[in-house]
């Protein structure tokens, strides 16, 4: 006879943008519908990557925070996977008419309103964590059946930069902001080195370490393991909190069938010398029993042949369908993750 798992009250997710946001939709669906047993006062805390943030046209833009906020608040453009639904582009067109650069990063009119509010509050002296909480009062109200608390990984300014080859530069390379690498260059050139400006000197935002230490489950969703989850882990204190939390820590592979589901995970993994495979990413995070971060790691059914390598590395591992085709499919991934580390 199998016992029913104890209901969860708190779940903490370390999230990037699109992949993490879609996973969170499935997690909330699983908790709302009872697919995962939950207490009446269940809550999800999301610690979001802010190393993608950029200042542009005088505005502070936080792509991953906004993608999570818009997605869970039912305001995301589903076709693009980022930005607002029913967006218009008058500001972008006017800036182009003036010849204002950069033109490669488009801000929609509705999206600009969010950035204006954020920038005004930041420049008034409020930390990003308080600003994010203020913005979320619109998008993620506490009255939701499964409330979500969204935290930036840090209140400090952290930026990811990418070194790429440039024959015209004296050094043979130049460094660009991650957003330029991803949006303008479309990650079509090799990333030679990644530079995380300010990461080593940053401190976790209020509530981050507590969310990892006082929870029933920590999840590393299928977000980019280098420039999304990886930067969250790079904030001093976060890795130690994961190693010492009493909650199980489980991750889901962003590599399916030997390739990233979307995004530039291949380029980022190659830049840090990690093989592009489901097993290699799981072992990159490492098992807590061997000084790493994870108790369990889910891979897709197509990567089931990699389970022995993961288990040899000390990780509980299982192979299940990992394509987030709809909320039910994603909720099934949540159920499998929980069963792996919290039977």
C-alpha cells in the first residue's frame, strides 16, 4: 500500500523567463486542482533572475520578472511568449522616426507603462524587491486560490555580458550586453566568455534565503541553467541555502532529446564547458549528497538512457514527458517531480 504524500504548504521556484513562467502555470494548476495535495493556505514563491535586466531609453527593464508577472497575471502575449497581449507600438515607431538607438530592442506601449512605474519608484529610492511587490499587486493579487509571491534574486544591479569574436577590435573580441546578444544577434555567434557584472558582490533580496530555507519543496524549472537559474545560484548565499534546506530540491531538464527546447541554452552551456545533454546539466547542478544542489532530476522519455549516469552521480532520476504543451501536461511534470523526491 502506498501512502498519500503530505500536502504542501510552500513551494519555492528559481525561475528564468518563458520556460520558468510556463512551468509556474502548470504548478499553480496542479495545486489548484488537487493533482498535488496542498494545504488551504498554500503559496508559491518565485525567485526570479534579474541578470538579464537592462537600462534602455532611461527605463529599467526586467525581462524575466515581467514575463513571470504577465504570464501568471494573464497579460502575456502568448504568441511571442513575452511582452503584453494586445500590444501597440507607437512609442517604438516614434523613437525610430527620431533615429534613436537602439532600434533592435522593441518596447510596446503597454509594456512601457510598467517600465515607467518601475523606473520612477527605483529612482525614488525604493529597492527592486519593494517595487516588484508594488507592481504585483495588480498582476498577482493575494486573493488568488494559489497566491504567488514574486521576488527578484537581488536588489543589486547585476548584468550578464557576453564576449564574442570581433576581428575589427584590437583584442579580437568585444563584449555585449546579454540582451544585445540574444535579441539583436539572435545568439547566432559563438559566446566565448560570459561576464556576470556585479554578481559576486550582490546580496540576496529580502525573503530569498527564507523562501529556500522555509519551504516544502524547491524546484529548478526548465529555465536556462547558465544565464537564468545559474545567475540566481551565483548570488552569494543562495547555493549554501539550497545545500542546507530541509526541503527536497528537484530540477527538470531544459534539454530534451539532446537539444534545448527553446532559447540559447546550447550556446550558454558550450560557453561554460558543459555538454549539451540532460544528464550533463543535472550533473552540472550536482547531487546534494556530493556537495551539489539537487536531490532529484527529471529528464524526458527520449533521454531515458541517461538515467544510469545521473544515478551514478548520486541523483534520484526519472524519465517522463517534459514538453509543456498545456497546463495539464506541465502539471503532470510537477506530479512526477514531487513523486521523485517526496514519495
